[in-house]
């Protein structure tokens, strides 16, 4: 089965940094794109960052220049480095991937999320 597990969230001061991790299993990690989303209370889920199998990246305008997405194919892990954090970055952060399993079955998988709280 496909599984994504996030970690690294927590409470941080404004201007601080966190690195989120998403460990994947059940997929051919190196040939799939992965995304980071966030969902704050009362707001719609927002796509924060994406990285392709070719390591092309894209970011929401609100985080561009502050967040960096990267991947380690050997570890089947995608990261989101968050710098200069603002209170409005407070949300549950989820990783997401959709594609095909090694057996050729389509999948769409969400992690369970990790809470990021930016507050003094």
C-alpha cells in the first residue's frame, strides 16, 4: 500500500525555521512528483510547493523565497524547509502524491499531516 508520513512540525517563533519531512512507501519515489499542501482553520487547502521527478520546483507566491522543497530519492523522502516563518503560515501541512504504483495501479495518497504553529 501507498503511505506518506509527515514529521517535523511544531511551535516556532515568528522569523524562525522548521524542516518538514515526508517519508513515502509503496511508490517508485524517484519517478513521481510530490506536493506539500497546507490547511489552516477556516481556509481552503492550499498548494504550497511541488517537486517533479526531474527536481523542478514550484511554490505558492506567499512562500516563494522563504520555503524550499527538496527530495532524497535514496531515502524516499521529500522535505520542506521553511524559513522566515510568519503567523499566517500556521496550518496543518500535508504531503501528497498521485501516480502509479510499481504494479501499475493508480494512486492518490495524502499523509496525515503535521501541525506547524507560528506564534510568539
